[in-house]
C-alpha cells in the first residue's frame, strides 16, 4: 500500500509506512526483500550472533491455538553475522534493521565484544541497530538489562558508532534497545534514565514474556519453557509503551510490538506512544492481509 501519508521519519530514517516485521522471522537476512512485497515498511533481521549457532534442542516452537499465541525457545539459532552480511549485499527494497545478540557460549562479562563484532560487521548493511538483551532463551542474557552492564554496553556501542562513522565517512546508525515486558515500573524508569544517559535513539517494547497468566491452552503446552508471544501479550506490551512514553515525556521514539492481531491492536499501541509497530505472531495467525488493514486504519484515522 503506497500512500505518502503513511510515510514516517523516525530516528532519522524514512519509513514508507509504520508497519514492520519483527526480528526472529528473517534470522539470516535471506528474505527481507520478499517480505517487503507483503507491504511491510521495514524488516528487522536477526537476532544474529558473531559465530553461527544451532540454537536450543528441538522441539522449541509451540502454537497455543486457543490463545492465539506462540511459545518459542529458539535460542538465537542463526548462521552467524558474516553470513548475514553476505545476504545483505543484495539491493534493499526496504528499510532493514539489524538485531544483534551474543553467542550462548560467551560469558556475560565478555558480551560487549560479541555486540561490537556484530555492530561492526553490519554497520554498512543495515539502516538501524537493535540491541537484544531481553530474549529469555539465552541463559543469563536478561541480566544484561541491569542498569550498570546495560549502560556500559550501550555507551561502548555509541562510541564505536561514532568511530566507524568517522572512519567510513558515513552517518552514525540509530541504536535501539529491545526490552522485556516483564520489567517492573522501577526497572522501566531505569530504562528511561539509561536511554537518556547513553543517548541511544529509541526502544523496542516489547520482547516475549516468561509470564503464563490466564492462558486457555492445555497445561502441557503452557508449561513449555521459552518466550510467549501473541494475543496474551497485547495489553502488557501496550502498558509498557504507555509507561515509557508518559514517564519520559515522549523523549525518544518507541517501536511497539507484542500481540498485534488486528488494526485496533496496532492503533492502541500508536495511541499509547509508539511511533512504529512490528508484527510477529499476529502475522502468523492473521496472515499478510493484516499489514494492509493496519495501514488502512491509520489512513482512516487521519481522515
């Protein structure tokens, strides 16, 4: 759906529409152009890690049909950042974000090295970066969301961003942080102060949840370990967006993701303070028609 009124300029990047594909679908950057043909305004590849890794043992993906939800514990299965770079050398028909993480075997105290390797490798091939410290499927990863390690990691990436931009005579790339929906209000206030302190460009709210409240599906399924996405996450992710937006006085852009299964879900996130939205589970359950329906609802709202 091409309509100039859908265009958005966010953190210095021009999007042809505000509906994107979340990370986790095109892990190895093989299909970003094809996904753009469905109407996505942007596609986020990854999560990529420096070295290839197989991820967690299978079975690791479960559909909770009664809840319109998915539990996954993929564990950053990917072919490694350098393979992704080869794929990204194709001409891009769409804005591409690079979602970066650490290898499972890398200790948390060495995590910064992994993020820097991915950042440097992807710098000339993506339009923005997402720092993923919120997946529940890599042991210990979420500990990097704590204020001290997270501030250190983001400051290091910002400084590397500046050096690379000077060296290559390019503009710096926007850096966003993807956060968990399971953070407390105090932790979310910490996120606001970290974003302000490190001057990164924005936040993606939210990743999958480890909560299992009020699910209708069979206990055998709901007790599977991993991150839950889809309809049960709709309200919590919107609440996180609203909290960040209001408490920061709209100080930074937010990409809203989590349980968007209808145009109404997307509009709620945009009204709560999101500048852009992303689909993952809703795209699986509702199909590609959802992208057009959301964009249509945005245009109708504009009158």
